[in-house]
């Protein structure tokens, strides 16, 4: 993984083998909206209800404004997943709700354009974001929640080293209904030995 600045101080690119991650830009609206629109039936069962103006340029401008605020504050890091061959937007992945202090934790969420699903793209994207979150941002723990029957998402998380930790009843309002979610988490592998040493110290 290689991360480097892109389009200014708040922009960044994280490169992988077949994809790269970069922050969204207002110039992406047309391509993003087209991909979301063609993937509506594929995405809506797993997402909050879309506002009527969700795909409009004005709404997208508001997203970019909010994204930039989160990046500046260090509370959220949204990325588009892009093809390493032609730069096309394939989907999106976000590290959000970043908490510092004693928690050092964040949550990941993602979506994929329907025509790009099932090709290993999201697995690579999750791996890149996890590595970036642990090594560059320095988080200790990452969490992700998904609907129990979203087997694709569960496979992606488990492949990326996430472990199931709990069941969250009526956790998020998805597609107009409050849905239960399964909680998955992954601990920074660079920190795992610290917990072991602490336990050994207590035993002594």
C-alpha cells in the first residue's frame, strides 16, 4: 500500500494492486450519480432510504462540504474506490465516527456499483483501508455492522480479518425499516501484543 497527497492538503490516494482509493471531489458528481442510479435496486436493500434529491448536484455538493469538514476534523475519511486501469469509480468506502482518546476506534462502511460486484474489488478496498487506518491513522480498533442476511458483506469482513462480536437489535433504519445488525470488529495487529503483555504483567 502506498498513500500520498492528491489535489491538495486534504486529498489523499491509497494505491493497491488493481484499485486505488481517493477522496471524492465535486467534479465526480456525474460519474458517481450515474453509477448509483444504475445500481439502485442492488443497493437500496442495504442502505438508508435515499432522499428524493439524493443524486442531485446540489446534494452532492453538500456531501463534499461535509466530507471536507470530517477530513479536516479527523472524524471521517471517505474514499471512492477507483479502477487502477482507467480511474473509473467502482464504489465507495468510508472510515467514519473516528474516536480518539482511550477508544482509538473507527467504523467502516462501503458500497459497490452492481456491475463491479463479485470481482474481489471490495475485499481489496477493505484491506487497503484497514491497513491505512492502523498504520497511517494509528487506530486501535475498527468496527463494521451489517444486516445478518447480507452474506456478501459478511464474507468480505471475515476475509479481511474481522471477527463477529455481537448482535445489535433494531440498530439502524435501513430501506425504511429498523433492522438488526451483526457487529464485526478487528484489532490493530500492531497492538495485539500490548494486551498480552498487560495481562502477563497483571498475572505477575
